[in-house]
C-alpha cells in the first residue's frame, strides 16, 4: 500500500511528481536531463511493444526504457 | 609560430540544439573531419571568416548534456574543456541553446561558464520558442548571466552576423560565477585554490573529483546539478515573457500518434525502409554503371595509347580499375546518407529507436541498428558508416560486425550464375519457382546468421559502458537541405580518402598476382597458345580469350589456387574455383569475371548463358561426371553467403573502429563460418 509508485507505472496521460531515485548512476543522467525531485512528469505514450516509453518533462519529450523509468519514484 | 595561431572557437551544446547547423553556417564547405586522439569520435573543424576579414578556427564538439560525461562522446568534450594545455583548448566557447527548451540547455552553459572559459551564449530556435508561447528578455539574461547573449537562427542564418560581430571582439570578459560551488566542499576547494590561484572554484572541484580527492563524487554531482537547476528555474522565471502559443508541440504529438502507432508505425517504417532499399538498389545502378564504363573505357584507352610495358599495365590494369573500384560505391553512399540525414534532421530517427529498441535489444543491438542492417542488403560499406549514430560502443561494434553477413548486391551476380547452373528451372506445387526459393533462402540465411552472431556476441562481449536509453524525442522539423548536402559530401570524402587508400593498395597486389607468374610461361604465353591452337581455325577474339585464360592459369594466383586446393577440396572446390576465390577477395562480383576468363569467355555480363554452358560442360577428370554438381553449387553459394570477400568492407571497418582488431576478427570469423558451413552443405548433398 505504501510502496511508492514509479514513473514506469504511470498510465498514458497520467502525471506525477518526482520524489527520488533508486539507482545512483542513472539518477545523475536523469538529473542532467532535467528530471529533478519536485519536477512534474507526464506519461505520454509507450512504444507498441510496451517499452520504451515517452514522458514529458519541463516542456520536452524524453524517451527512456521501462526499467529506467522504474528507478524514478514518485511522491 | 605560436603567436600566429588563429583564434579557436569551440561550439558546445546539447544534442538537437542546432549546433551542427550553426557549424555549417559558420564554415560552409571549409570543413575537415579528423579523429580525436585515441577515441572513435569524429573531430569536425572548419575555418570561418569574420565580417572584418579575420579568419578563425571553429571546432564542433560532440553534443553533450553536462560536463559530467556519461558516454564516450561526452568524455571528449569534458577532457578538452578541463585541460587548458590541450592543443584543442578553445579561446572562446559558443554554447548553443535550444530556446524552446531553455532550462535543460542552460545547465551546460552555467557549468562551462563556471570553469572560467570565456563563453558566448547563442540562443537558437527563438522562433520555435515563440510558437509554443515562450519568450525571454535577452537583455535581462545578458545582465544576470554577465555573458554576451546572441539571438540566432541556425536554420536560415539570421543572426549569424551578430554572432560574428561578437566573436570579432575577442574573448568576452567573464563576470562572477553562476553558482559558487565552494560551499559543496569548502575546505578542500579553498586549499586547492591556494595552490592553484588561477583556477575558478568550479575548476578546482573538477580537479578534486578527477584526482580522487573527493570520495563521494555522485553526491557532489547530484548536489551541483540540483542547485544549478534551482537557480536556472528562478532566472528563467524572471526572464520569461508570456506570449500566445500557436501550438507547435501539438502537431508533433499528432504526428507521433500515427508514426508510433502499433500498426501504422511499423507499416510506415517498413515502407520507408523499402524506399531506401529500392533507392540504393535501383537509383544507384545507373551512375554505378556509368562509373564502371568510364573506368573500363579509360583503362582500355590507356593500354592502347601508352607504349606497352609494365608501367602501362600497372596503370591500366591495376591502378585505374582500383580507383574505379573505390568510386563505384559513391552513388550508394550518397543515396543512403541522403536518406539517413533526412531521417535525423526531421527527428524521425528517434522514433525508429522508439519502435525497434525492444526487439533489437534481445540481440545485443540497438534500435538504431535497423537502418544499417537493412542497408547492408544493398551494400555493407555505407551501412557500416551509418552505425556512427549508435552511441553505445558495444551495440555499435556488434552492428558493424554482423552487417556484412546480410547478403549485399555484389553477391547477387554470384548467386545468379550458380543458381542458374545447378538449380533446375522448375516450379514446386505449381506456383513457387525453385530458383527463386533458393535465392530467397540465401538472403534469409545471411539475415539469420547476422541475428544469431549478434546474440552470441552479446553474451560474450564485455559491456564496456552500461547500456541505457535516455534520450530526447525531438519535435518534428523540416530537414535543412544544406545540412543534408554537407553530410553527403562529408561521408563521400571520408570513404574515398580513408578506405580508398587500402582498397587501391589491395587491388594492385591482386593485379600483380593475377598477371604475373613463376617461370617463363607468361612471357611465352602467345607462342604457347599459338602452338596449342595449331591446325585449328580460330578468330582473333578466340585467340585473345585463350590467351587471357592461359595467362591466368599460369599466374601466381593460379599457383595460390593450386596450393590451397587441398584445403578447399573438402568443400568440393578445385583449383579453378580456388583462383576465383582468391581474385574475388577484392570484391565478390569478381568471381563471375574470373570464371569467365578461366573458361575463355570474353565478357561475363553479355554471356552469362555461354559461361553457364561452359561451366556445365566441365567434366570431373576422376569420375567423368559433370563437375558442377548440385552439392558443389550449393556449397559455393553457402560459402559466398558467409565469406568476407570484400576488402572495401574490411577497409571501412578499419576506418570506423580505428584499428585492425575488428576487421581481422570479422575476416577470421566470417571465413571460418563460410568454410564450416560450406563443408557441411557439401557433405549433405554429395
């Protein structure tokens, strides 16, 4: 119940606010790309095979694999 | 001469920020492609003439998101910018920023500024920002950042003169740091600055991180990035001027609904691949025939006009065909890169990755591997050059390694003659043409071998860098034709000069092998052939054909063919096939030409039927049966599916991987595969 939702679990059109990262190395890349704690992200759509996914951050579209999206926890 | 060194300006920016367009605007055709020492990253430099006539050097650095590198390309940028004694350390950096995406783009700008490098901020794509309702107060930005800010449009060249004017004034003075990082590790930074007082605190922080004095580098980096974004958000909020959006983003979203749709997306992608494939196959054929004809006419003319002798022979039969053999690939390279440049320019390439990543990842490949693999069906050379945009090293090496397994157009003439020779021209179940089915089977065999090899390599290769896919999905744009044109010029130049050298050298060696031989046999060729034809009626043409055939049979190539006979005998090949294997090492299609010479036929292309009949009538001296049996034909076909019989491909692999390791591995692996599978095939059917 208390398990925090991740970006990878958002449904298309759903929004969430980034809380923290589960993977240290990936988090640095994500920070560079503007995914900061407190930033709102929107799940836009996923590839036909379910992976990768496209999310909206800071007014642009970011493409990432589901496994990577799952390292981003939401508030 | 140190004082005479021209001012060096480096262009730095995020991928998709329009940095390359700006580079093309500044330098035009005055570009040079080289390598950064020790890495497989292209170094693009050019010369730009400023409005006052001064000439400056411009360096286009790879796109990067921050000075903390996450890939090999990004490491190149950081290495240069952190090392003031690097010969490529710039006097001024122009940071190119996509204004419609200003926050993320400014991160890199603030980092470079804080390193203490003189910097100019070039705001690109202001028109795009306008259309999505984002405008910024440039004067405020200039004042707050204490940096010259220039509004440019790299697509149509507006504002380039303004940027040149700013560059004329020399290195701009840098104001205070955007973010004073001293607070992140104050004692250590202060101590470091005491010893190196010319450095900025940010530079000091990087030195400390790089020499291992600061242990928790991840935390420092995370803190640094977070604080910077916080300050950028505040600044951008202040400089923002609300405008009405025209809704550009929406139309990108609408196109994406179709182009990444689960049915339409793949259908459209397949259609695009089909068009590219068709273009390389069909459109390239007439310029290729033209080049082929011009060079063979020229070499014929040379051998007629110049006095007979070794030098004329070398020129007419070694060098000129060698150069022709390089130039013949240019139409295919130009066409493929025209398409690839358009796909990149419009932003579609990122959607290809999006659609294909999951499938390709299973085989150790990347979403971007699809285009090289499919292009490989036309020709492996442009295909291998097209792997350049795969960022992950391992995925790129695997793609380069397996691409030549796709059956290229040069194998088609070999397949055609062999199929015609041994496969009956009949139908199965009344509909399927057996010959057609065999041809399809050969293509499939190559494709499956490519996927299988990729899978094996994925398992055995070290990861190198971690594979991740975190990239921007850019908005759709119209391609800039100037950039497309410059890409074509760049690729053609790279191929002709870098791979061309090796190709010409090997052609000359092969020419020597095929035209000289041990003893006096070749010297006395004419008399010997005359003797053998004594008493028979023959035309001059028949005599020449006999002569060519006699010469080849007594050449070093034949000697080699005979000496490898024990090795190729288990595959069913005799020494005549051996000669063809050796001469076609340069290029597979030479197989047909060599066979034609051995069987004394004047021109292979006009006389495939004659050649076929001659080959069919050859009798095995041991058994008295026809020599070209089904087993031998299939064995040869399988051999040509796998064998790395193309020195141009090896040369381009050498050029793209910057070393002999990969081309040698490719040659050994593919030859081994060819040998074993041809052996198996022969023994199944014999």
